[in-house]
């Protein structure tokens, strides 16, 4: 698991790294009584050292249930904020504070407040990929795992604003038959997949199944034999008799797919351009070295006002209650 090259890397601003980062992190974990939570889109080394790996819903549940004194969140900013919302008395660390989210950034709090005011009497269902400020203005939070289930539980006569992802919102509308008012936000990664290149891949690999995350555009989803959250995609590829998959989501998940189904082949769906645009640039800001320094120095720490935390907690709790 540990590589010499990794051991020799050095952060000149913070000091020299230990030779064995994995052992050093394990030692710090005991010292802090910490738990390391990692999203499926993190680099393989971080996934391998994490205590728990999951999608947004799984990580929210893990954060809610942990008995640790500190939570080291290897993900992006809104995920660490979610952990702090659920655990106000715990130390919550994020390896890189710049690990944001293009989808969360596409929904500024002041603009959303005006949007909400323009649609009175609407219930606000917000995708968990949003800031604490947006959560605080919401009635219910959802994830890609439970968005359809949650909307189905809301009375049909109740008008709904769905934010911030228009692609997930459109998918929920198709699955539920509900007419949702959509905030026009999107994920830069999931909008970058090329329909043309996926079709070309399907021609080149006629036995392969295309599977996709519902944040992808509808032009990509129509070529998928299975659509689901990151965790659902992982589960599906294990249970399906198919031996080859074209995976239309952030390719970090392929590390777990290969570990859990080593006899199968996973082909990352290509972006429109010849780039690594299908990799989330924010998720990839976290590194094993930054995780070590965050634990060593107890910073960067996630903080927020208690008013915002309490307002954001209520819709989070509703989500967890409605997801049982």
C-alpha cells in the first residue's frame, strides 16, 4: 500500500514528512481518537486508509453515529460541514479548505434566498451537495440515493423547489411524475461526459453495460442500463452478471469497484475533451500528505455559527428520518 515515492515527498512549508505516512496517520488517529471518513471519489491511498468509505448519504449516517472525538473528512467542504452540523462538539478537519464543489458554488445563498422568496408556499428539497447556508434555507435535504424516495413521500398537492442540481432534479421529475421548480445548478464533472464518446465505447465494447450517476445530463443517462448513486453503482456492478462496465461518474469509484469485483473490467466514461475533466478537481485537492498535516496540526477545522448549524440540522434530520 505504501510507496517509496510517496514517503519521500515533502511539504516545504510544514516540515518533513515521516517515512511511513500510513503508520504516522494511524498513530495520530489513536492520539486524537479520530475517525477518517472518505468519499468514493478520493484518491486510492486515502480510500485505503479510511475507516469508512461511502457516498454522501452513507457518510452522513456514519458521521451521525460515530463515537470518535474527531472526524477527519476526506471529501469536499459541504461534506465536512455536514459532519459538523451533525456533531457540533467534535473536532471536524478537512485536509484542504479549498476542496469545494462546483455544484455548491453554483447556488449562492443570497440568490437562492431571492429565488425562494419568488416561490412562496413551496417546500424546499435541497441536494446535500450544497452549503450550510442553503441547507439552513431548506425544508428537507436529500442525496442521490434517496431523492426519489423523499419526493415520493411529499403530498402531491405540495409544490416543491428542488435545488441545486438541475440534472438530478430532472431525473427525480421523470421518476416521480412530479413538477418541480428547479434551481439551475450543475456539477462540472458530471456535465463533462461525452454522449458521442460513450456511444463509441458501447460500439467498441458491445458486451459492456453503461452505468451512470443521475447528476449526468439526460443525453448520457439515456444510454445507461442502470442509473444510481455512487453507492448504488458500486452495488450494482457486483451483483450484475455483466463482466464489463462503462462508468459515467467520477472515476475515483473505480478503485472500490475493482477491489470488490476483481474479475470485472471498468472503463471510465470519457469527457468531451482530451483532458482529465472527468476527475473532480476539488476532491483531488486532498492528499495523504495533507490528511497527515491536518491531523498533526488539528487544522483546517470546520466551524460555523450555531444559528446556521441549528437551521441546517433540521432538514438533515428530516432526511435521515425519511430515509430509514
